[in-house]
C-alpha cells in the first residue's frame, strides 16, 4: 500500500511538472534534448487541435442554426398568441375569428 502511494505520488509530480512546462514555466531544469522533446509534443498537440477544429466548427454551426430556427418559431408563436390576445381583449369576436383565420397557417 505504501509503495503504491509513493508510485502514484511520483507520477502525479511528473504530470504536474509536464503541465507547468506546457504552460510555459519550469524550463530551467530541462536540457536541450528535453526541450526538443517538449517542442515535438507541443507541435503534435497543436496538430491534433487543428485537425479537430473543422468538425467542431461545423457541429457548432449546425447547432446554432437549429437553435436560431427554434427561437424564431417560438417568437412567431408568441407574436401570434399576443395578437389573438389583443383581439380577444378588444371584445370583437368576429375580428378575432378573421385574425385567427388569417394567421392559422403560421400555427
């Protein structure tokens, strides 16, 4: 149990050091080979991000388009409901029926 704890603590220490290096700190202890290895890791990470970016951008565009369409539909329904409410409030049922017939294709 104690040995496992030490091993995990050492792994944690190495990972934290690597994170600090990727964030731009803790370079003083690195030799030239380690710096080159870090640079190669950064390049491969950047390439992976660039490869993932276009599909995510398309997905976000589709999602935002869908949400925009749903918001427009909701807004249209609310305007229709408000118009009908105003006509009902005015008390002219014949006019309310005419308005409803005129906008029933929106519903």
